[in-house]
C-alpha cells in the first residue's frame, strides 16, 4: 500500500509543527512497520518528521519534489527523491496519483490543494482530527459529514489516533 502524508511544511521547530511531532513520528513508524510505502512532498515540516520516523523503522520514504535537485532542498530522510520539474502544486498531483491513501495533518494552502486533488481523484482520504489547518477546516464543511461536494466521489475518514488511521487503511485493502 502506498500512503501519502500531507500537511504543514516549514521549520520543524515552528510551534504548529512541533506540537504534531509525536503524532508524525508514530505515524511514520507505523507506516513502515505495516510494510506500507510512505510518499510525501519530500521537503520539511510534517514531510520530514514522518519520513525520518519511517526510515528509522526500516521503511521506504519517497519524496515527490518540485523543480530540480539544484533548486529545492530535499529532507535527508527521503530514500527515493523524484524531481518532477514542476511547481509545488503540479508536483502534488504526481504524488497523489502515485498513492492509494492520503493522510492529512494540519496544513496551509498547499495541503488544501492536495486534499481537493485527492478527493477529485477518488483517493481514500483520512483526516487526522485536531491537527489544525485545512484538515480541520474542511472537516467543518463536509456534506453529510463525509463528502467534499455533492458528487460524493469518496468519503473522508476521520482518525483520532495513529491506530485509528492504520485500522482505516487496513479496512481499505
């Protein structure tokens, strides 16, 4: 199973990211322990935290990156960097097409674009509750508590813990 994790980018010591460190570490570790392949945007913030934990647990971390190796910094925990030559938004669609499940943790506008893209592609979506950003904002406007629009393309699932997220993923296989 290929699991994309999306969310806040930025300095891992930024308060909104730092408070999510235990969750990200546990998620990265569990993704690896379950034998899933982690896919992220390959940069900093949430991407770095889950990649580090996955790698330390013996897993594989794929980073789908914008632009080229000379123009963007990859976090040191990415095992397989994929440089797309595309901008940040377009590279996200390659990451989403390559995944089977998308887990959202907090996030700003890039994460919002990825959530909408995953939904449009009918990817399995899991929102980690209480993580802030667009993950929690979208949760407040869902149709029937689980759809992003009236087409009802794919339900959004909610996880309050990493155990919940893993159970949801296993139920999707």
